[in-house]
């Protein structure tokens, strides 16, 4: 009981700290097209200039954030909650693989239905032109195949080709969606997994020549998933809150977020950039992965509360975050390697 109360208080403390620092990860979802064009063409201000005139707020929230992060690391290092939660968290591991497959499959179906790739800003007709209808049908078919869990590796490989085509169209902006790439590589490494037709039918749809490739990728399946997720969060923060900070600035202004969070608009952007980048970095390195996954799911939810976002744009992020929470640390995560006890991974 005491552990549950401590966990609840810690989560509430995290929410209280981070609420004032909110801004959406991909600001292009929630702004009018003309505003986006103007913001991208403008000379975006360096968000760190917001430090001047807001020194007290900067140091205050920095101190509170340090206390929260220190508390989380304390929980991870000393493991005083692990005895009570160990059985539950180990039980959740079995859901990690299906969550990735279902999330990847659903998003592919949605891409085909809505005629957009990854987000509303990447319209399929702008990428594929006259072949758009065929691509939409292909995406829906790939999604259904993934959801059923049959020919999963083939579907994931074709999905990677779609991702590569988006990269050539949008240049490095597609790298802000590496969470998809990580999920597809994960499915190539592990296949359909639990609750898949492929497993039920005990079928094997892989040429022998590819067996060695799969065996090479299998041990790094979860590291690829985690690194892709963390990299996507970091690059999204750099793109919309640093490189094109005017995008995030316009979100704060047009949605009147200072009415809820009484700070200078650019200071909100600065706080959001720092928090989002650090959260992505923690996921990328493998530090406090379960806490970070919970926070990122909360962060995404804030976007739907305070702005008008399409319901489907963050499905893969929710799915991957929940999958990482269920699975916990992998063998290549920094904290998982440093804090192993008696050959067992840390839970928090």
C-alpha cells in the first residue's frame, strides 16, 4: 500500500512539474498551412534567449525537475518498490511484442484510409502522384497483414521501403518519425510473435538465406525499438522547438496556452524543448525507461487536451511507449547494464 501511494505521489509530482512546459511534439499537426509556411520561412529565434528576463523561473523549474529526476533515479538504484511490483512488471512483458505489431499495423491501415503518411503534413498524393491509389491499397493491405500476424517480416520490409521513399521526398524531416522505422526493424527481427496467425499455424515464411540476417537482428530488436523511439522524440524537439522554434511559438500564441501557463511564450517553448529532448535522450540511452515511457505517453496526451490534433497521429508513439513500459530494460540500455543485480535487470 505504501509503495502504491509513493508511486501515485511521484507521478502527480511529475505532472505538476511538466504541465507548465507543454508544447506539441510535431507542431505542424495543429497550425494552419499558411502559418506553417510563414514560420518555416521566418528566421526563428533561439529559444535559449528566453532565459534572459526569466532567470528565476528557469532556475526554479530546473531545481524542481532535478529533484524529480533524482527521485526517479533513487527509486531505480535502490529498488525499494521492486519487490511489490516485480511479478506484475514481469507479467506485462508478454504484451510488449503484440503492442508493437498492433500499433504498426493499425497505423498502416490509417495511412491508407486518410491518404497521409505518418502525419497530415505528408500527403500521399504529393509523394506518389498518380500511384497514390495503389499505395493506399498497399498500405491498408500491409496493415491488415501485420494485424493478423502473417507474413509480418515481409510486410515490415515493404513498410521500410515506404519510409525510405518518404525520406527522399521530405529530406531529413522523415527522421522525426524514426519511431516507425524502429518498429518495422523490430518486426523484421522478431516476426509476428505471440497472438499471431503465423504462430498458430506454425508456418515459416522466410527463405533460408534470410535466416542469418534475422538471427543477427533478433538480439537487438528491443534496442532498435527504443533507440528509434528516443531519436524520434529528440529530432522532433530539435526541428520544431529549436531549428524552427517559430512553429512552437505560434502554437503557444494561437492556442493561448499562456492563459493556462503564465510564462513568456518563448520561455514555454524553451522549457518544452529541454524537457522533450532530455526525455528522448533518456529513452535513447536507456535510462529510467519505464518512467520515461509513462511520461512520454502523458506528454502526448497533453497535446490532445490543449490543441486540436488528429486522433491517429500519435498511435505509434503510444504503442511503442506502452510496449517499452511492458518490456522494461533491454541488454543494451545504459541503466539496464549498470544496475543489474544478480544477473537480473532493474525494474524501474
